[in-house]
């Protein structure tokens, strides 16, 4: 790590501040809640470097299997709690407020291993969003949790800390997707989330449902930003919910491909950065697995104000993390800008751009928080070096 990093990432734990947790989610791995050995799955992914993980009871589960999947989740939470080990930030994606209450009540003290719940199709038009928040408040009251970021001591478990559970709403409802209702829907969602800010960890984007609303599905050769109707929704979500003043951390949409297939479009990774023989092999592996499009989408996520990404395959987690590391150049720029709140402009420390102190303040602050979560690469380390390490 010392050869790759100018500044390594800080250690992320269940007691880290919500601000850091939201930024450090990285590649959030979704797994169906009906898998036969979720305890083993969670521990394996933790050992592979997964930082956040979601046990999904919603679209990945056939309706006929929901009851059995709920039992599996409750059993998994109890099994993980009994081990008393460090775990990824763990969430359960639920279908309804009633299901969220049921899972929490049946798990009881084992909710101590949870960071919170992921809420699908969140809006404030039908009352669904408010109902989920009300259910969360009931769970918090029944578990005796206060408003602190780390939770409160649980007298029944030897002084272990009980975490304050939070939610991550997914924006994917028709009111958000359709142009004629979008502005009002997003404004109402922001009002609801802002009124319950201590209960919200971050906001997620449901690009699969957005594409489905138009009968679309992007190929492995295209990023979500190439699907114009969905890109427009994402831009509006960032506009309303992602502003520096009073906004929320918003994560990038799911990358749903993982098998290599025949290519239609040209690869999107330039040859030049992969100059060495070993690096040429890395580039070939990336292109064969169609990961060059994922890399491009992560870059576009960051450029559009999104941080972190939903993934459905374990091999994508480390790649998301590698691409989110702050470069040495970005870090020096952020330090120079954040340290000068009086305005003005100056050449960047690398001497290749102009830093304007006031316009770039919000970017600098966000970059420094991302540096805490993912670290800063050493001066001579490129994204190719980070990718090589992540895919070793």
C-alpha cells in the first residue's frame, strides 16, 4: 500500500461518521437474499475488500420465494451477530415498510450488524417515502437507539454498540422518471429527506427501472449516459438533491453486466497508458471482460457528481474502488484551494491548469473527503497501477 499511496484511506468502521460512511460506500455489492449461505457470502466478500453490501429482498427475489428469503435474512443477521466480527456496511433492501418492520423485529438484537435499509421506488407523491421513514422511526424507538452516529451501548450484549439504523432511498419511481412530474417529485423528495436528514445515509439511483420505463436496456458497449432519457433524469436528480449546500451523497447507478461478449463498438481505453508488456496484458483482460465501458461509466459518474456505484458481481468492487482513489494531482489542487478561502486564482501545483479559489471550493472539500475514504495515489502512480493492483 505504501508504494501506491501518498496518503492511504482511513479505516472505515461501523462507528465512522455518517458523512464518511456515505462517501466510502464504494462498489456496493447486491446479492439476492435467497442465497443458501449468506453468512459465508458476506464474510467472503469482506475478506475480498467489499466495503458495503446489500441483501436484496426486492426485484432479485421471485414473489413466491419472498417469505423464505425473509427467514434467510433474519437467520443470516443472527449468525453474523453471533460471530462478533468486523463486517462490511450491511443493508437489507426491502419491498414495503411492513416488511422492514417485520425483518427488524424478528432479527431483534441482531440488527446490530446492520447499517440500515435500502428503500426501492422512494417518492413523496404516494406517501410511500414517508411510510418507510415512519417505519424506521418505529424500529429505532423499539431498539432504543438515539441520534448519535455510532449508536448506544446495548446492556444485553456486554457493552456492544447498537448502531443507529439509516436508510438509502432509491429514486426510480414513475413520478421521478416522467418529465411532466419530475420537478415536483424531486422537490418533494428533497423536502422529505431534508426533514429527516439524520436518518438518510445516501441516495441511490435506480437506472434499471428508469430504462425499463422506456422499454430500454443499454448494452455492454454503452454507459448509462449514452441513454439520453435516463441521463436527463440523473442530471435532474443531482441538480435538486446533490447541491453542495444541503445536498446528499448520490451514488452511481448499477452496472449490470459481467460476462464477456462479442464487441460491437471499439474499446474505450487508450493504448498509451498501457505501455509495458504486463500492462498490455491488463488492458486486454479489461477489454475481454468489457470492463472498459464500466471504467468509463465510473469516470462519468464522478464527473456528474455521483460517488460510489451499485454492482452485482464481486469482481467489480475493487475496480470501483481503484477508480475512485484521488490522484496526487487532484489532492494537491484540493489542498491549495481549500486552504485559500479569500478568492483569487493561481496556477495549479502541477502547473497545468488554473485554480480559482472561490468557484472550486465545493469541489475541493468533496475531493478531500473522498481522499479520506479512498486514499491519495502516490505522485508516480497512475490509474493503470491501481487497476493492476485491484485486478491482481
